[in-house]
C-alpha cells in the first residue's frame, strides 16, 4: 500500500459561475481559464450547456483536491443567496 504524499499540491480551485438564466453553478478545477472556456463552449457540464453564456462569479485558490471537493459539496448544499458569500469567506481564509 502506497503512502499519500504529505505535500499534496495545492493547485485546485472551487469556482462559482453565474449562468445566463441567473442561476449559479459550482465546480472544481485545476485550470480555471480552460474550464470557463469549456463551459461557454457547452462542453463542460450538462447543467451549463443550456444556460450559456456563463460568467465567473468567484473562485478560491491554493486548495488540495480533497479540500476543494469538500468545499464544493458544502456550497452545493446552500441556498443560492448564500453560495457566493460562502465562497468569498473561504477564499479570504486561504
């Protein structure tokens, strides 16, 4: 059994998009610029495909993969009006 690398890369981001219909989409990526372009091409997610164009509402930086996926899960549990504030809070901590 291999041991986990204790210096796991902190190059993951959680991002929040505003869709053309005003809804929010939360995701995780290592390359935000590329992921945003894919969303606007309709190739990143089924949800945003029919809600283009999308714009970046906010993003975090410097997270491990595990941290990013935990935060994404927590944000997806919130009401729409609470999502951006939660992402901003996390970004200011990191």
